C-alpha cells in the first residue's frame, strides 16, 4: 500500500499545483470514509449524521476547488511589498514577478522571485551577473565553448554571449521558467511580462549558438562527462542550498564531475551565497572545491543592493592566481561590461581582517552529508532570530 501510494504521489501528484494536490488528497479520504460508512451503515448509532457530515465536507471541497486558487494567489501576493504582475506554479517551483514604480526612473523596477526568494532585481542585476560571469571568462584561456548550469532567466547567458563564444550549453530543470524568459514562448496572458523579461536578457535564448538542455543538472553533468564533453568555462548559477535536494549540487562528487568537463586552462565559477549572512556556507563551498581536487580556488565578493554582500567562488585546474590571469589579459574586455572594472574586480578578492579565522573548523560537503544545507539553514535561522530580537526592542 505504501509503495502504491508513493508511486501515485511521484507520477500523478508531483506535477500538480500543491493546492490541487491537497484537495485531491482530502477528496480521496472523504471517498474512503463514505465507502466505510456505506459498508458498516447498520453498525453506527447515527449514520445519517455522519452522512450529512460527509456531504458538508464534499460541498466545502467543491467550493475550495472553485475559489481556492484565486484566494491562495491573493494571499500569496500579500507577501510582497510591490505589485505582483505575474505569478505561476510550475512543476518544480513558484515563479513571481513584481513591479515597482520609482520617481526619477523611466522604467519600473521588476523583481523576480522563486518560491518567495528574490532571484534578481532589474535595477542592479548587472552587478550580480557581471561579477558571476566576467572573472571566469576573462581568466579562461579561451571562451569558445561555455557551459552554464542554472541561470534559467537568461541574464548570465546574455553576458556570456557578449564575449562572442562559438557554443553555449545551458542546463536548467524548469522548462516553464525558460519559456517565461523566451520571446517565442507560448502565446497567452503572459505576453506583456515576457516582453519585459526578454528585454532584460536581450532575448538570449533565441541566439543560434545556445543549446538549452532541460533536466536535473546532477544527471545531465554525468551524461556530459560520459559523452566526453569539455568546456572552456563553466558557470554555475544555482539557487542557494536552502533545500536538501540542492545539497548534492554543492558536493565534492558534483564538483569532481565538473572538473572532468573543464578544460585544463579553463575557469569554473559558482555563486556561493552571502559571505556576510551565511559565512560558514560560503567558506565551505570554497573548501569543497579544494577537496574536489582543483589546484587553485579563490573566493571574492561584492555588494549587490538587492541582496546585500554576496560571494562567488573560482576554481581552476592550473595553480595560477586570478590576479595574474587578469593582469595578462588586455583591457579590451571592459568594453563588454556596463559596471565592472579591472581595478574593482581585483579589489573584490580582499576580505576583512580575520574573516577566515575559523577556516579549519568549517567542514567540506560530501555527497549525502547535507553539511552545506545545514550551514545555510543555521545561518539564516540565526539571522531571523536576530532580526526578531531587534524588532522587539
């Protein structure tokens, strides 16, 4: 019975909206209760009362089915300070776009959320994405063949295309997310917001050099390794390890697989959460890359107003400092960027005094250990507690 129930959950329930799943589950329970009531009708002292109770629940479920989705959507919009202009539940996550009108700006500011977590803000996403993409591309010996893991909004892809690669492979789990950021996606009520979002990524997914792979990055990377692929630069733009399922994508095993895909003189970069709000997670990511066998690992940071202090990790198979790689590279690359300069980039590798004082006590993340997930959860729970204490003063 448990096996059948698990199979039904994975095959039937998982792709559905969570509210519909709850209603279907409740309906099955009511049906089971009704069958039980009909079978043992004579055994109950007040069967009519139980029958009316079942009827009342059925009516309630039908009302929730008809009115529940709009109600849940309106309640969800209360979580956001700005006006919600688009929301969608995909098979894997909840996508939300908000709009804010600011005086002095000709265009509204659009914020994009996944499961309530901010992914980018249109007024400062350039800082995050140039810090993510540019150092790895400039530090790589070549930029002909690029791999992007995550980044389904196409904003990192937009920056990569400005460096004139010959081929870009992008792996993302959610086809509906990519469809939202693609101008040629299905024509429906999202046409207006799709125009806004594809304007931000310059319709990057329409470029003929881009090959989009829909699938689990963990599985797809193993497939690429088995097929003998190699990439000049690898850009990992995955969500923070805020869920146990994401932990495997921050493990030594996954990083070793990426190492097999990286050219000997290439550079890998990974977004690495906030070194301020989640320092242990940030440091653990760097140590995990080292444990995976990379000869050179360097971490850097910058302030992204929408996120606060944010960090990234570079991993290389040749032990050459990034400062040397940048100094040997002509300044022509600065023509491809809007915000970043060479001097600013070099300064981002500097950290405050004693930042790494507890480096030795922080653990690496092995496959199945959930160490990074635990670090991330502990840091953000601690931060929320601190905020609550401040609010109570």
